[in-house]
C-alpha cells in the first residue's frame, strides 16, 4: 500500500494461473484498506498469456485480452503473476504494458523459480522462491489439469507422462 500511494490501481491479473493468487491478493489489499485510514480503489482486469506446451516454455507468447489497454494510461498498475521462471514472458508483458503509458507498474509474483535469469526480470514483490521444478495447483496447471488443487505441489515424471498432449 505504501508503494502504490493513495491513487487507485488497476490490478492486471495474468490468467489462467494467476487467478487464485490475484483474488487472494485483492482480498488482502481490501482488508488492509478497511483497517487503515486510507483506501485504495481498485479495478481488476484480466489478460491471458500462453507460452507453455507440456512442461516446456515455448518462444511463442500469446497475449489475449491485452490488445487495447489504453485505460492504463496514467494509472498505477499492479501486474499479478503466479510464477516467474526465466523472466522472458514477464519482460515481454512489461514491454507491452509500457506502450500504454501507465504512471507506475509494479509486479507481484507468488512464485519465482531459482533459474539463471538471463533477462533479469523479476517481480517487485515475491511470495516464495522455489527450486526449478514444475509445480501445479492453486490455479497453476499442467495441460489444464490440477488447477483445482488447493495447494501447490511438484508434478512427478509419471504424472507428466499421463497428462502429456
């Protein structure tokens, strides 16, 4: 709340994996607002990034719902991402969002993998740093499976084989 100031913010939730973390984070910010002498009005917008096939990141990044983000002009933006590994996807998203001239951009990432960050793009706020393993649950998936788990876990090699496309 201190970083974002007294201005309203646009929460830009990165789907699909970020929906649960985003919902919980927005609820947390609302609770902080209720218990403080200031309120931060929020708008929530959703975009979808696709860059994975099975457990491998591909070079083909698809951004859905981000064609016209002109309403971000002059706004404080909080991008909410579930997981960051190499940082390439996040860097491409930031470059795209910056073209709409927001006043401020901050990124909240629930998980950051311990991998060499060749593009050195990390979230401003990090929930947890995790080993370089493929995790599912809490809205993170493997080929659209396991989003419904209430917890995070590492998918086994036999699980990857069973749900491979």
